[in-house]
């Protein structure tokens, strides 16, 4: 692969990595809010012992779990991009 092509791909990977890290930061903030809401709903369900509060607690936990899965997917994407970046950097260094 030519050096210019490797450099161009490295720039693309770097831009994608930056976007993914920004997305991860947003997801972290959202996940914290949803986790707090789920904890609050769980406590309300324990205290009130009503079916409605229990259902709200389960729904809040589902949202928090979905956000955790989204975060894990973005983290996996970041890990893949870092690996791709490392491979491209290895191609740039003379051996």
C-alpha cells in the first residue's frame, strides 16, 4: 500500500476515532442519568410496593440496560479503530 494511501486512511480512522470518543462521552453522561433514574425507581418500588411502581422500576432498568449495551458497542468500535490505527502506523514506519 502506498504511503499516501496509508496516511489518508490514518486520517480517516483518526476522525472516526474522535467522533466515537465524543459519542462515548455523551453516552456516559446519559448512562449516569438513566442509572440514577433506575435506582430511584427501584427504591420507590421497594417502598411503595405497588404494581405501578414495580413496572416503572422495570422500565427504567430496561432503559439503563439498553444504554449500557449502546455504550459497550461504541467502546468496541473504539477498540477496533485503535487496532486499525496501530496497524496503519506500523505500515508507515520503515522496517
